[in-house]
C-alpha cells in the first residue's frame, strides 16, 4: 500500500514502540493497516535489513536460513531454541483463543432457541416477523443482538484465516445495502406470517438450501483459483540460485518490454515508453521477489516456532507418514507455499494437541457458516459444518492412494443417499432370532425391524493377538435414555417427531455389551473382565466388567449430557498407556506416543448418533497405527439421520483400515449384531459354529470373578 501521514499516525498510535521510519516500512510492505500491524507484532525487526532484490538474491531480511532450504523434519539441528511449544503463537492461534471463549455458549444458545420454537434443522436460525430489533425481547432478537456484539471476534477470526484479496463479511446488518455478503440475496427458508414467530416452509427451505449449495460451489472454485494465481512463479526454496530467482520475474519483464519494429516518426516516443515500461516491470519484479522472500521467511519462522526441537519434528514426520500426507505436504511447500503457510498456521500438518480433547471449545470445534461469514481454513471452506469436518475431508482428499476426490456430500445428497440406504433394509437372518432379545423381554413388539445387511466381512487389519488390550467406550448422553423418536420429514425439513416401538438405546447397549464380553471371555479366557469407560459431557471410568458383575457395575453408569466422544477417547488412551507406560513415551503437546512394543488397543465404541466432535475423533484415528476401533451404531427404526451417519462411518472405514462399524435399527437381532462385532473386533471371519460356541457360557464352569 502507499501509506499516508494518517496511516503512519494510526500505526504509531497502536504500536507506540515503532517510530515513523519503521511504520513507513511495514505499511509499504502490507496491503492494509491491519496487515502491517500484524506483521509488526509478529516480528518487529523483520524489515531491519534492506529487502532482497533480483540483483542480490542472497540478501535476506532478518537473518533467515542462508542455506535456502529449510531443515528437514528428521534433522536435529534447530535454529530456534525453545523447550516447549507453549510459547509459540500466530494470528490464527490468537484469534482461536479469543473465539473459543464463547463459541460453545453461542452454539448452545442457538440450539436452545431452536428447541423453543420447534425448529429441528440445525442450519435454520429463528426469525421474528414482528418486533423491533432493539426493543423486542424475544429469544430470536436476543440471539441476534448477541451475534451483533460478537462481530469484533468474527472480524478478528476472518482476518486471521483469510487469503490475500478476500473480504470479510457477516449477516448482522439490518440493511443489506451496506454489506458485501454474497449470500444476502438468497431466499429465506421461512414462510410469510404476520405478528408471530415465523415458521420454516418445506418448499422454501429446499429452494434456499439448493441455491446456497450452488453458490458455495461457485465461490469455492473462484477462491481456489484466486489463491493458486497468487502463488509465487518460482521455487522459493531455490531462490539462492540467480537463474531460479529470475524465473519468476521473466514473464513480467517480457510483458513489460515493447518491440519497436520499423523506425518511424514516433520511434523516439516508443523508445521512451519502452524504457518506462521496462522500469515498471523491473519494479514489479523486485516487489514480487521481495514478497517471495517474505513468504519463505514467514514459513521458516512458523515451522521453527511450531516444531522447535528434533523430538517434535520426529513426531510430526511420523504423523504425516501414517496419515499418508508426506508427499502432498512436500508438494504444497514447494509449489503452493502461500496455501501451505495458511494450513501450517492452523496446525494441519501435525497431530491434534492432547489438551484440545478436554476443552469445551477448540479450533476443531468452530462452526463454519458461509451465509453468516464464519470462515474455515482452506480456500474451499464453504459447505462444511465445522473446522474438524473441513480438515478431515482435506486430509482424505490429499492422502497417498486417494482415488478421486473425497467430496463431502452436500446436505441434500446426503439425505437422498440415506433414504436410498434405508430402502435396502431386509428381514434379518432367522438363524439369529432369540427369545431373550431385549425388545422381546420388554414386550415392545413381536417383530424384528428390517436391517441393512453389511457387505461380506473382509479382513483389512491384523487379527487379534493375545497381547492386545480390549476396552469398551459407551455413549451415555441423554438420548441413550430417551424414548426413541423418529423425525418426520416434509421434503428436507423436519416438521416433528413420532415415537418408535423399540427399547431404549441404553437397554440395547447393555445387552450387546453382555453378549460381547461373554463371547470375548470365552475367546481369550479373560477371568478379570474388560475396562468400561463412559462419556457424555465428561468421561468416567466404570472399571472392569464381566459376566458376574455387569448388573452391579451398570448401576454406576449415569446417563445425561452431551455427546463428546473425544473426552472419552482421551480417557481410554490414558488408561491404555498407563497400563503399558514402559513401552511408550509422553509428549507435553501431543500426548502419548506408542512404541514398537506397545500392545494394540482394540476398542468397542457404542453410540446412538453422531457425536459433536465425531470428525475430530475420526481425524485423530487416521494418524494412529496402534488402535483398532469397532463402532456399533444404534438407531431408531426408519430414521434417515441414522442412515446418514451410517453412510459417513462407511466412508471413514473405507479410508481407515483401523476403523470398522456395525449398525442396527429398531428391534435389533442382538445375536446377529454380536457376531458381526466379533468378526471386526477379532479381525477374522468368525464362523457360525465358533460363534455359537463363544456365546454359550460353559455350564460346568464358575463365572469369572471380578478383581480390582
């Protein structure tokens, strides 16, 4: 930018440690006052030396790495000496810390208002037809006023994650004339009503969703194209080579040159124009080169700040290799350094920090809302529900071996696929019918619900060994205890709920756990039992459960709260590594790191819906080789939500051989479910005869005793 006297004065008023000369330099290198201030606070001395130019490509600001190429992750050489990651920060980390303070509170407030006004689609915010925005005290206007007070936080977050040239926006304006929100002209999902709380209309909602999806796709494509066009035209890691450094400016110089051709009366004038054009091209080339050096040094500072020692770099290297992103990350770093820097600042290339699991809100729990202007991290962030889902699909799209793009299905496509899946349900195999299935014992019904049959079992992971550690993680959120309800849809809008004649989910879960642990006890002759951990809004270690003590231990299980699987998963990891601590190490940032001798953890996870942090859980599992997770998804009979979640788990299990899942809906054939769970948990095709032997507890043997 070309700074004015007012710009310099404003800069000094915000950064009193800077003098006029330093303010001028930072403003010249930035595109805006805010960007200049951010650069100054990040490193006040980065422009202490003259900027590099094409005639002297080896000159670098701030004494950056003179070798040109950054140290490899495997290298133990560390130019920045920091004992821990805790001291490192950047604009994304700072904005995330501010946003996390009330992010969950705002999400809870919206969910409460939606329940009050019986709005069941999570993407619809209530609207009030009557009443003044300032004076009306209804819940809808209270929420809108709270959103308006949060625009400062939203602006800070937008500036931290936006790419150059993008503009921030929000939906808190009362007059859409003064906003650059590209979604402002989309149709509302609400019908017309006077003096009452407006109700969503099914047909208007469908039209609104379709147009939003179309606009998302258009804006995502434009954004990715724009970011690609801003990438340096040369390899910023080979700029020490004059030939490479001039590569990125040759096109500029060629464009700026003017061929004179034949001599004419205007030849002298053309020559003058040619000289002026050449000067402009040279100045532009110098500016592009300087920006390339600036980008390179920003990447080096961020890498050295995030991974200041060899141990962290080794953990990051192993993580990238296990996830299958090493090649893509290297390509990004070389060919798309601008996008690489943005993803690097957001932690895309390293394991999830261990302390995020216990936070109420963290950078992977942030809501993404394109019409409201709440942005994600990647250029194509529009359409994702939260930052964890965005990162998960980015990883799936950029892993080695990915066949085509793992595009996230949009809402309408996901619902259509769920309905198609639901239509494939058939009668379960009669060989598994049992008089002691829960729904029969409770006289809920006489008929089994139709089930979607899984594909024939195929072993993708290694089979179980005697050294493996089996544990159970149980969802105890409030929905597990509720009377089962089925949503009623009109097109894609939920208009209400109807009851389903089936047992409560907690009763089905208990029955499956009993059958599973009995069979496992016969399989591995475990006389002690299996560790049971529960999770909702917090996690609890129930202890070892077995055939003899399950009923007593079940009395300690408390139901109620949200569905935070990560907090339960963290408890499971702690218990596993405490048991095998001699074979593992603990890192203060990334948590437990398994060693080559650490036994495999085989986890049975039971839940009745999508956890609020399920994407974060699936993302974490992608980087782990020491765990196999078998998921049992319990669902309401004929519920599209259940089948939508089942489709998502199917996609994840296809991408990660360490994850498998079984689902059942309604009145469940529990023996069939247990057999399928055992196949996946043990890692081999358990025959029907072997299953019948495992499920029969030996009559002559005493039940195993529980031991602390």
